[in-house]
């Protein structure tokens, strides 16, 4: 896991009563998701700079479409935003999960 993923995971794995449960490196079909909340069918991806390249954007779009067609929601975060405010990003992810449960 990258540093940004480690920081986010440290905040998502510990939970309070009533919080959604997350898994890391969870497989869905041919893909491995960074983080996944089954109760909310929420996939969380932390994208680094490589995701800015056009070929990667196309692969990400196909992946997002595959997941959406199967009822999953994808929340894409950037490494920069996770590194800048891991607590805030984790709160946003938890809120997204709460809205879907």
C-alpha cells in the first residue's frame, strides 16, 4: 500500500459503533479495489499521478463503468488530498458510506 493508502486505512479500519466497515484490497470481478464498504456498495480508490495519463483515464473509466453496471458506487480520491487532510478525507468517505446504507 502507498503512504496515502496507509494513512487512509489507519482511519477507516478503526470504527465506532454504527460506523460502516471497510475492507482493503478487496476483489470485485477482475479488479482489486483500494477500499470497499459492502453495506454501502461503495468502492474507494486513491489515485496517484499515473491516473492523469490518458490511457489510465480510459482504463479507470472502463473499471468505473464495470462497477457501476453491477451496482457499486466509486469514490475517487487523489493522493494529494489524502496526504493533505487524511482525517477530513476519512470523514468524507464515512459520510458517503452512511448515505448509502
